[in-house]
């Protein structure tokens, strides 16, 4: 049976993360590989109670088709409650509800990329975005980061050298996979460069509100005067990922296109889930819930960094994220984190090897660890086990 | 601001149906334009009760990320309960849960179509599929139908004349927009032709179980020995569209690709909605619910056809669907249903003009009416009003 797939489909590979997650699902494995929120923090009882109220008041509408743009009260809540924390003053009309922010990533590629067009992204960048974009057969240009995220002079250089660049993709806050965060002046500069080079910026911001120290940074989009920046948000990390609710915030001319793409993609996101989320946030202050998440993740981050300092060889470097879910570990240049992972699996511990986060350079001596969904004793034991494996490679 | 969209995005248009639906949302308009299920039949109370049980038993999992393929118990239910009515004996492994069957359509184009490839479809065909496919810039070849659906000799001719055809798209049961249904021998023949010409068939089947007379037809896929047929199903018309749950059923090599596309598109469909649907169907027999829908829609179909016979000019033809949600009306060759619609809107009644259902031939003298979501008095009054407008065009 010789099936002719499209060229793009022939190039598609299963995401290394999701395949890995399958391997690490055995209960005996301590897995730092996933990116799951801590389930014990989900507001299960409140959602249960809200659901009864939703079904009581508007049960048939919650089970019926609704508008492609999304349930209007939820769009209003996103505009007024969530986007305001990132310093933006918006209305429901600026928001399209998506099936998670992953859908916003896929739509962005569909909207902006012809085959062979250039996407400029951080080096490394989010694997799920790289995979979603890859289906549209672009060329990736990686831009180097320092401790404060993408290096602006390197970004400018990439823009000059690639006049066919069609999209800048960036995660300014607690970046996946590095955990790095841009200071405000870089955000402002990126918005200026977008206007200068007339290139859309996809600002992917799933973690911005999960800041452990200080207040939420203004979004790149908050500096965007002409409308070149598309902001992708999500309730997955601040409420519940299982409901698959994210959003796109963009200027009208761009948002209209996203809406048409949404029509073709799945007509609309779940009426039921949208109503539950909206009713929840009308009744409760999500900020209180986010404060709880920050506190728990902040403690776990502290513990994980302490343990890495204690149990990893002194030469191993790691980032020091002050928010989000991930830290990024750098091994000696000659080491391959994927190979070392095989030994870790034998010790019943897992991380994500860094190579697939580099779309072109494929650097091998990095890995990503997640600290959001693991109790303290497992963080300690898991890091110990990785340390034991790493120490073999660093012995003199 | 000169934004460079992708070529495909430049060609995207808003769906005529959804734009129309907006116009017809005023409560004074009797709209036969939509394709909404009857909301009064939604099992609101049962869903409410089921939800409490789901949250009680597995609240955190219902709010957490889950597998891309879908929630396994729901995949099992689809295989065992739903696919069996269409004469197939399958397992959970043959099923991918999608965000409505619209997502299955979009994925199919992404999987099989390069720019310029040929899609063979019925003339007319489902607008939402045409729009989803169009984003991948194919060429459409329309194949004529008679009262029993696609004409097999015409399909063979199209296959012979288009060696670069990459996909046959068909809705065998109560087709959208015509309401026509294929007899079993045509289904068998299409499965044979797929193998002979080595071309995938996308069998879109949202309405097959809503049959008013006789039993559900075997799917084209039930005759598929080599695995060329992809079956798209949905809970939208037999349970609740607001939950956005559909499925793809395909042979392993093809289904694997759909799963990878799903990863990039939205990671997974709602964990919550999947669990509610599964728990509902574990506790209740969905067939009982479907029997109720059949009865109500069957009566409304009878009334609508009777009224059209009574109030429309004698020369106006319509199809006689024995299931599904739609009938199709043919006007005199020289008439334009879109222009006549403008007069209908003034009379506060609406249908969908047929032109956008013909991707290339754009025939103007047809329209689609929906009979599923309207009480009897509105069906009578609405058809009367359309009849009043039409009569002006048929007066001697």
C-alpha cells in the first residue's frame, strides 16, 4: 500500500517530548520530562460547583454550537483580567479563544509562512512550536540568547541577513526550555524592530503570570504601536490544561484572519469549557489561585536548584528561572544528553534531552528539567539519581 | 501597515454560512440557514449528573493534560458502540479523538494535499470542508450526483482524467447540502475504486445514524479491505456539538500521521469533555437518545417537505432526504438564490444560497434548508414566507 502523503506530512515527526512521556509513565520513574501543572492545585471542588450553576442557567447553550471567536464573556474576561496584568488595555473584540495556545502557534504558521520562508526564533526554542511550524516547511534561523533572553544585536543581525523572514517567534517570560526572561527594555526594542522591519512577532506567553519574584512584566505587545505583535495566551498553566483554552490577541486585520483559520480548523472551542472557565472567573478571583501556584512552584524551583547545586558535578551549569516551570542544564560540550538519558532511565529518572529544541543547530549537551508537578522528596531523589549518572562523566 | 500573509491566507474567505448566521440571529428571523441540532433534545440533566460523578471520581485527571490520541475509554466507546452501527468491528487503537469532525477535515487536507493537487468531491459538497481544504490550495473536481448520490461512472471518469487526484471527499449519508444518500452498492464500489486508483477516500459521516427509515447504512469504510478509507465521525449531531468531540478512524499507517498532526494542532481535545462524553455513554445507551432525535427530526422533515410542496411554486424541486438535517431546493436555471435571499431576509426568513457549495461550478439556482432545530409553527410560517417570495419569480 503506497500512500501519497503531502510533502509536509512526509516530513512530520512525532514530538520527542510526547513520545518520551510515554516511556516515563511508569510509576517508578521520577520524571522531570513533562511540563504538567501540579494537579493537586486544580480547583476541582470549585469547578464542580460552577458547572452545576452553568448547566442550571444555560445548559442548552453550553451544549450547542457557539461563535467561532469564542464565548463573549470569556473574551471579555481575557481582555480585562488577564491582558491587563501584562499592561494592556483591551476589549473582547481583540481576543479569539483557541483550543489551547498550541492552536495559536499552528495558526500563526498557517497565516504567515509560505514554504521556504524564514522563522526567526530563540536558540533554543519551544519544541511544540518548532514542530507546529515545521509542517509549513519554513527555514529556521536561531538567535543566540544570554541570561536575559534573546540578544538584541543578534536579532537585528538576523533580520538584516534574512529579508525573507516572515515571523519572529519568542517566549519572553520564563522561556521554554531555558526558563530565561527578557528585561523590559528588550521587549520594547523587539516591538520597535517589528515595526521597523515590518515583520510580525509571535509572542508566546504561557508562563508570564507565574512569576516568583516581583510583578508580571509588560508584554512585548504592550509596546506595540502599529499592531505587529500577536500575543498568545493560555489558561493551561494558570487554571487547567485539560479544558484546552487559550487565546490569540492581535490587531483587527490580523485577528480577522486568525478567526477565518479557526473556522476551518475546528469551528470553535468547546462551548462547555468556555462557559465553565468564564463562570469560574466571574465568581472567583483567578489572581488568588495564581498566587497559590506561584508559591508552590517557587518553593519547588528553590529546592530543584539547590539539589542540582548539591548533587550535580560542579562544572554543570543551570539557569536560575524566577518563574515558570522549567530550568535548563548545560553539560560539557562533548557530552550527549540523549545518550546520558538512557542511563538515567535505568535509574528510573527522566528529563528532556535538549537537541530537539534547537531546530537547526541540534546542540546535544543540554537538557530541560521541570519542577512544577513533583513533590519535594521526588525532586530530591530524582536530582540525586541524575547527579549519580552525571558524576561518572565528570570524574577525573 | 503592509502585512505579508502566506499565499494560502490571502485566499481565505470567511465561511458564507457563519457570516449569514450572524445576519439571521435576530429573534424575528425564522432561519433555515444554520445546521444546529435541536437544543431541546440535549440531555442537560443527565450531563449535569454525569459531570458531578466525573469530578468526584477523577476530577484532577479531567482538568489535566491527557494523551494526544484521546481518552482511551472514549476511543473504545467510539469503536465498539458507534462504528459498529456502520458495520465495522474495531478497537480503540483505530480511533483518534478530534475537536469536532471539522478538525478531521482540516487534518485530511494537511495530510494529503500539496498545492495544486486535485480533490474529487460531490457537486455540490459541504461548504465547511471546501473552505478547510481550500487553505491548502488544491484544485477541486466536482462529480455529478443523481438522487442516489455521486454517480459512479462520473467518479471513474474523474479518476481517469486526474492522475494527480490525491483525495476523494464524500458524505455518503444525508449529504450536506443535498440530503442525498448512497445505496450500499455505490459504497462498495467507491471502496474498490479507492484501492484500484490508490487514492484515499475521506468519508465524512456526521449524519449516518440520524436515519428516519430503515437501519444505518454500512460505511464505505466497512468495504475497505486495504485501508484507503478514512472515516470521520462526530458526536455533534447525536449528542452535543458544544463539546466539540469528533473522531478519525483510519488504518494504522494513516492514523499515525493524523495523530502527529493533532499534536501540532492542539495537543489533544478537552480532557473534561472527553470524560463527560465517555461517562455518559458508559451509563446511558446513546442509541435511546438517537431514537428520540430521529423521531423529532423525522417529523420536522415531513412537515418541511409538505410545506414546500404546498407553498412553493410547483416547478420548484426539492430532495426527499430520509435522514439528517437538510433538504436541497432547486430553482429555475435563470434564478439566483442569493439575490432572492435578500428579499427573504426582508420577510424575516433565511436559507443558505447554494453557490458556495459548488467549489468550481458556482451554480446559483439552489438553496439549502435545515429542518432540525425549528418548532412546527415556524417551519410552516418560514416556508410560507419563502414561498411568497418565490411565487413572484414563477408568476406567468
